[in-house]
């Protein structure tokens, strides 16, 4: 008795209807007329992407275009980018003991190290939100985005409430508008964060819509 594995049977499949054929049985699909392709080289079919029960992909799990900035995603990304810009704009204008303007970067680099948290929070916020490609993922990032947006506002509020004091040399200064813009951007970022992804009962999907239907 001959013992061993059966010879491998190469399978071809239609890229459209996924009808399978043995190698050499046909070159084109008799139904669709499309050229057959090796079965192992075809991507997963739409049905294979669903679970075993055949439940379609939930609307909030459908991937969005990378440039889709709706549902407050664009607002959050813009807040993060503008926040980084304001970090390098003049925050304070010194008139005594010398005349100079200091940006958030200058203050963090020269004296107030914890202000680096402002720049770090803005820079992390942008990829955190921009990398979310589904409504469900956007909604899941709400807490993280809100936390990152709040950090610069809290840091600047502490700086405004308890500014650094001088020792023997008197210091005179005025705050510039970019430092107040940081607080405004922080508040806007928190609002946008808690609205990321929008509602789940008004989703426009590729086929049909969820408006007027109960979405669990």
C-alpha cells in the first residue's frame, strides 16, 4: 500500500463571483467571462470579511477616507496644528530689565520646563485623531483627545495665575495674545474631542443610510 499525501491540487477562482475551478479546467469564468486567478492570490471576499453569522459590517466600523475630516476630526486636527504654531509665537513681552519677547518655546527652554507639556500635547493630539479611520475609532478616542487638548490650557492657566517672580532685579512684562489663544484653542479642542465621531444614528454609509433606524 502506498502511503503519502495526495498531490496538491491548484485551484483557480473567478475574481468576481469566486467560483472555483481546478487548474487546467478553464481559463475564464463561464458565467462572468473574467480571467481566472490563482485562488491563494485573491483578497478576501466581502462575505469573508463578515463574521460567521453573516452579519454585515456595522456602519460605524466602515473605513473612512484618510482625507475625510468630517465629524469634528478636522477641527481637532486643526486645533493641534494651530496649538503647535502658537507655542512658537511670542507669549510675553518684557520691558524691564530689558526689552524682549519670549515665546512658549523660549520660556520652556530657558526657565519653565513644564511648559514643554503644551507642545507635546498638541503634537500627540494630531496623529491621535488623524489616524482614526472609522467612526467607532473616533468616538473611542474622545477621552484621549479631550485630555490632550486640556493639558495646554491648564498649563497656561497656571502660568497666568502664578507667574514666575523675580528676585532682586525687578521685572516688568505684558502677556501677548498667543498665550490667550492657547487657552481658546484648548477649550475648542475639548469641545471637539467630546464630539469626535458624531452621533451614530445619522451615519451615511456607502449603501443606504442609518437615519430613522435603530442602531445598537
